[in-house]
C-alpha cells in the first residue's frame, strides 16, 4: 500500500485511481492510513469469507483474513489482471502496475 502511495502521482498522470479494500475494523484501517499517509480510498470492514466467495483467493481461518489480492480494472470495470497471494509475497507493485496500465492504454 505504501508503494502505491509513493507512486500516487504517476497513477494520477495516467488517469488511474487507486483504491484499497480491507477486512480491518475502522479503527485499524485508520491507523494503517495514518501510518502510511495514504491519500487514496481505503474501504474497511469487509467480510473475508464473502470476499473469498466473490473473488476467490486464499483465506486464513483464525484469525479470519483474506490474503492479498490486487486488481487492474478497465474503465468499464472488467478485470485486466488479478494477482492473488497465498502468503507474504506475490503482490502487485506500483512500477509494474503503471507499466501494464500504460501498455493497455496504448494498445487496447
């Protein structure tokens, strides 16, 4: 999340919005936003089991949380890319994300 914040101006330059979603409580989400000085929207309080049922992915049962998932969406909302992790690595990074978005903007 901090990587995307550090690159937020690059996303704005290419006309792209960054949004995060979290299973954290409102208080925990606010702490994360403050800690990383996030300026993009962070949705919180999502149910990890409902997320898993909707998008798939990996869920930890105790405590319940959904492992990281990253999406790149077209303007019409269809998924261009979905990256799902089953652990601490395997996430989208800002450089790769900006590059892929620019590729699709140029080549469709």
